[in-house]
């Protein structure tokens, strides 16, 4: 998503969460991946918002039956620094 802003990332995260609530985990995963791409561009890989998105991706992977990939994803999320709020 060239030229995407952090507001776009927030909108994508909200859309992904909507997909999750509907049980549409594959679409949620795709949407969270787009969100992550935007976040990484603007925030880098150690930002708590990035960790949260990675965590949500892990949940989506778990729900579609990709437990091993979900575990790897959760481990990435845990390695990020804690939020400072």
C-alpha cells in the first residue's frame, strides 16, 4: 500500500477485527497483513502497535488451523517491547 498512512493502518486493523468477529479468519489475516505492512513502514518492527497486529495475525492463523505458524507468530509478538501507556 504505497503512500498509506497510519490512519489507513487503523482502518485496516478495524476491518480485520470485523472479519474476525464474523468468523472470516482468512480475510482477517490478509487484512492484518496489509495493516502490518503499513505499520512497519511508519513505526518499525519494535513498536507495540506492530506487536499487537502480529498477535492478531496469530489468532487468525490459529482459528484457521495453522497452529505451528500461529505459535511462531505469537513468539514474534512477545519479543516486541511492552506498550508504554
